[in-house]
């Protein structure tokens, strides 16, 4: 019997959605479900398949995964999995690329509107019972740079255009994409930053993008610009961002991802008046399970039949 471990640090009902659906579709498979990597040890030694998110992993899980042959990631980014020394070279990796366009692009629009309308300030005023009127900024006629032009950016760009924004794509592979006014190479980020009212980060995290958005980029941006990070925390030099916000160089930031998650309670981001903090919520939505399950089920059928060539969203190393 094939053993599958579901390592899912998600709300209980969401965890059970995955388990119920997979157990019903594959009665011949033994499924174990744990909500934290510290509870994986009794199950991981027997597991041939691991279904999880990269940020939920730990080295101990992989070190004890003697029979592991395949990891199905429930996100697109593979950081936290592919970069672990304990990951065997023969372990197959797949993700759920392609399901995040709608939720993350909507999260980006929420962040742009929240920042331009001063939502963090209004929230704090509400908690203080303080009546404080101030002018909002319009998105219309502003310029947004989208760093990372993949499936999410291709849904986000037309939505920004609908608000009357100029949209610049920043990418390692410049090409024509609908919804973008123009495209520039990743190496031009610092140069193009001077045109941006908003910088939205969607780029994958890798050694090449580690800390790529730092003091030099913030200094080059328009005074009073905004940062939206829906990529990975490691893409941003967080210390430089704190400095840019404290100095007033940046007017604000909407941050969904962080170098350390959960964000430590003592981190200055929590108390900064111009910062909107969300808990890695970008792609997490009411239909996420519905969109992820077809990928998992297809790949598991292929795995069980030995038809690995037909598995989808395979991540090459």
C-alpha cells in the first residue's frame, strides 16, 4: 500500500478537505495528516509521497524520509523544499503552478487600493476612536512596476490598466505581454524604479533574487512611493525597507510575506503606521482546495500507475 503524508499547517477544516477528497478518490492509499512538521516523525519514515507547502517544512522531515519518492507542493514557489540539503536527488518535485492568478492578482489590487486610500491609517484611527480626514491618492495616472511576469502578473496587469495605470513589467525574460505598456529586463530594476509610484513584487525567490529589492532600489524610487510584496520575504532587504519607511522615502508598504514566518511579534513592521501586514494570505482563498485537488489527483494517479512522464507541473532541478 502506498503511503502519503499530508503535512498541512492550515485551518483544521481546510486540512480535512484535502484528506476527505483524496481518501475518497484513492481508497487503496494510506493517508496520514499532520498540521506541523514536529508531528511528522511517526509517519514520514513510511511515506513515499509528501504533500505540503515549502514554508511548512523542516530538515528533520526530509532526513527521516527514507522511502520518499515524490513531493507535491501546494504552492508555486519551491523554496523551503528544493533548497534543503536533506532533499534526495532522486525525489520528484511537482507544484500547483497556474492556480494563483486570480487570488494573488486580487490581493495585489487590494493592497494598491489600501495603500492609496490610507487604509492602515484609517484602521488605526478606528481603533483609537479618532476622526481624521485626509486626501486619498488615486491609482489613475500612476505608474506601477510589476517585478516578475508570470501567470499572476498576466492577470494583474489588465486589472491595473482598468484603473487607468501605466504598467511596466520587470522580468528576466522581456517580451510582449497583454496589459503591459512596456517590459524591461530585471537588471534595469534600479534604473526604472525612478518612474514607479508602486512596485509590486511577484518574482520567485532564488539566489539571484535574494535581497534584490534593497536600499539602492528604495533610494531610486519616487519619493512617497509604495511597495507591495506578494513574492517571498527573502526578495526584500527588510532592514533597508524599515529604514526607507522610517525616513519617509517610501510612503508605505503592504507586506504579505516575510524573511521569517510567522513574523516575530517584536518585528517593527507590526507597529509601523504606514504598513499593512497580512499573514501570507495572497493565494489563500475560498476555492484554493478546489483548484489544487485536480493537480494532486492527476499526479497521484500517474504516480500509482508508474506513468511518471504524464505528471504535470514537474519542477526541474
